[in-house]
C-alpha cells in the first residue's frame, strides 16, 4: 500500500519538475478544459459500471506499463475507494501547457465519503490520458 502511494508521489513530483522545466501550466481554455474533464468523468463512469478494462483505456502509456489491467483494478479498489465507488464529481481548477495538465476534482463516493484529487494528464497519441492521481489532503491532516 505504501509502495503504491510512493509511486504516485514520485509520479506527481516528476510531473511537476518536468512541467517547471518545460512550458508553464496556464488556465485551460474552455475546449481543452472540456476535453480534460471528459476524460476524467469517463473514467469515473467506467469505474461505476465496474468496467475496469474501459477505465484502464484512459490511463497514460506509463501507467499501463507500470500496472497490468488486473493490477490497475486492484490498486484503484484498494488505494482509491472513493474514486472506485464515485457517485459524482465537481471539477475545480484546470491548467495545461498543451502537453501536460492538472485538474482538481472533488469526488463524492458512497455515503458521505468525499475527497479532493489532483489529476495529472498527458497528451499522447492525439488525446489526453490520465498519468496519475494524487489525493489532496486538507492542511493539518495526515495521509
């Protein structure tokens, strides 16, 4: 469990350092914002339908190399239960540089469970793909 969280943290930090060295992220225009949020919403819909093959198709190539489809399903169910059982999503800040993007999503799960996530996306093969998800904990809480 800690290894998976460490993997996501390393992915997140690598993403940020690559973004800082490359073109800076800026608020996305409406068409890109829609593309980005549609990818996330589609993956969440696939999770709700227990269609992990479809959900896996939204993952970036690096994630697919790191996790088999079965390992991806297990990781999501064990490490991201709010995402695996989401009921709704509200999107916040959306930023990109044409190659990479960050989207803030407030996901509501079963019952009163909810969490805020930072989705990292990359533009691959002419489409946006999810390259990582990092839970954003409120200040003063421990992961």
